C-alpha cells in the first residue's frame, strides 16, 4: 500500500552560535525515528539536517572568539555533525548554508522572486532582534523587548522587501485546503490568526553587516538569514534544477519538524516565498514543544544546558532516544529531570520489555536446546496474543503519521503488558515437567510476539532492537515491516546465547 511513496523529512538547521544541547537533540531524534520508521515501512525516504551559518549573530560570535565567521561556523557545525553520530542519526544529507550549492539555490530563488515582481527596494525602519534574527512590530514589544525576551534595536536602512502582504488570502486558502499542513492544532490556530491579523511586507536584505549571501546584482546587501535558511530544504533537493530527479520526487511531500518558536517562519514566510516563486508550499509542518530542565528554562546563564553527550554517557543512546520520545506528547512542553528518566527507563525498558525478552530467551536457551521451539497447533490464548501483535503495525503507523511518538510507543507497550500477563498466566516454567509440548507452544508464541516488538521498536531504539533481533536469529533482510507477516520465526532455528538488552538504573545520577 505504501511502497515506494516518497517521504522527505527535515530538522531545522541549527544556528552555529550555540553548542548542541538537549533541545536540538530532541527534534533530531524525533525526525530520525520517523525516517527510520518510513524506511522500514517501504517508503522512499530522504532525511535532511544541517547547520544555519549566516547572519549577524554568527558574525558577532566569531568576532568575540577572534576568528573568522567561517572558521567559527566550521567548528560548531562539526559539533552538530558529531551529535548525529552520537545519537545514531540516519540522515541522508547534512547541509551547511555556507556551501556553494546553497548560495546558488538562494540566489536563484531571489532572482525568481524578483523576476515575478515579488521583491522591491524600499526603506526599512523598525525593531530587530539579533538574537532571534526577527523583526517585531511596536505592538508586539513587551517592556521594550521582543516577546521572546530578546533585546531589540531600532533599524533604519535601505532594504529589499518581499510582498508578503499580497499573500494573505492565498496563505489562508492554503491552510483551509490542507488541514494537516500546520500541526499541532494550537500551532495551526496561532498561525491562522497571525495571518488573519494582516501581513506587512517583509524586509529580506540587510546592509549593516556582511556575513551572508550577497543579493544578486547589489552586493551592498546580504540576504535576510531566514530567507537564506529556509531555502536549505530545496537546495538539498537540487533546486534550482527543478527537473532534478530528487526535486521532482520529494517536493512537496515534505514534513518539516520545527520548534514551536520558529513555526511562523515555516508556515507563513516559507509557503509564501515558495508560492511566490511558483513552487508548491510544504505538505506539513509540525511544531514540537520545549523542554525545561528540572523545572527551569535551559540557559547558559543558569548553567543548566544539557549537552547530548552528557546524556548519552549517563544512560546510553537508546534509552535517551526512548525517553525523549515517550515522555511527552510531541507538540507539548515538558520537564526533563533525572528522576523522571530513571523511573521511565526502569519501568518500560528494563522491567516491562527487557525482562520479558530475557525471561523468554533464557528459557528457550535452557529448555529448548537453544533453538526456536516447535509450536504445534496453537491454543486460543496464544492466537489472541499474536493477533494483538499483528494489529500493532497499523495502529503505530497512524500515530507516526501524526507525529504522536508517545502514542506509538504506548501502543506497543500495551501489548508488551499483555505479553507479560500471558507469560504469568501460562507460567511456562511450571509446564517444563507437566506438559513440555505446551511449554514449547507458549515459548514459541512469546518469541514470535517479541519479534514483532523488536521489529517495531527499531526506529526508536535501533541498537537494542538489532541486538534482540540477533538473539532471535532474524536475518538482516527480514527486519522490515513487510517481514512481520511474511517471515515468522522458523522452528528449529538455532539462537545465540541470550544477553540483557536494557540496563537498569539504580538511582538518579547527579545532574
Ligand atoms: N536556525 C534556526 C532554524 C532555521 S530552519 C530553516 C534556529 N536554530 S536554533 O538552533 O536556534 O534552534 C533549532 C531548534 O531547536 C528550534 O526548533 C528550537 O525550537 C529547538 N530548541 C531550542 N531549545 C529547545 C528546548 N529547550 N526544547 C526543545 N526544543 C528547543 O532556530
């Protein structure tokens, strides 16, 4: 049904003026889980991440560090790339906005907009925040600052403008015709009311600094960093070569995953730029919530910024991925605390899942000569458990299509719970002497159910899932979702010696 349908998924490209932290890791892990899920589900996937390297903020940070902006960008972009390795991120491409392919795409998009009469030269005066790289209306300021709390400065300069005001009705028609284009619902409502409130033309060039892509034909100006940054999504598809096979295949079947703070850029400016250039707007933008840490906003000044490496060193990569995606609904804000991490990992991974797998595999190893047991004709209770396992893919797929990672995992863990109850009820250890044939039936049923779990959790905990599939001797070519129905465990297959897959954490380590 879904075979070969293209799926393009993107993270925001991360600013290089900040070291990678938990917040960045969150979006990237979520996109990775989705990319892996879609690949296993037979979709043709392109997964893009990267770094956003231009703008006044980077220019200032580089100056403060006493190096050139490019050297500065190289350094931090490298740190973001390291995080993709650390977290087992399976991106197909890592884009940097300082690459020639990107300059070419941004300038081509500019020329296209210009030739269509969407850009004009005017004078800008207004409030600008360097930290947010965003313009604000007087009416949006709170106590003389941006609504985000950032400092703003009064800017007056000659600027190029994009005729955003002309796109209000067409943007509203786009939201109307595509109910899934902006999610979750709260974000969608905010975007629609922002657009209904009226749009002003957008300043899209700057002359007061130079670290950016020059405006074609007027190199006094550099292109506004958001027009530059957003274009990365099509640079990576080969734009401006619209007949590039990737562009044709993947645009506009894209999911842009972004933080809630940058939804407006992705769901108002970006679709307007694209439509104005004669291109399709994105199919879907999903805005994830924000993490606080032990009840507080993460900030350098509080010294509570969590580097992804610290988390992975403490808990391991799979547990970190699992916690981030299981703990919160993806669109909601939530709090990160070591107590919550330990409680969640012990309950779900070590106890419910890890223990189940370990118990079953150890019994098979001991009581069935270390080979997949011969089940014979299964009983009603066995069929009932397997039937539940078989419904999982369909349900998990629906949740993944809606970016409801926590529900996808909850759905799998509901059946993990049933498998645990079934194990207690059937008590295979008690059947060892009294009814070994029945014991083999029960152990087969459990091993086959665990194969479903191990296959379905691959997008979330890829290493643990691979280990478990190894322990079930599932061939590497039979680990995609099509194999769930097609390749049940074969009785008689020899299994390697079982090993625990999830560690238990005794107490919350110090932060
Ligand atoms: N460079 C822009 C994005 C351009 S996309 C064309 C940018 N970069 S950023 O590095 O500042 O932020 C990247 C992402 O990290 C955003 O989606 C932001 O929401 C997310 N997060 C930053 N702190 C966060 C938390 N504390 N929690 C969750 N996500 C957070 O914006």
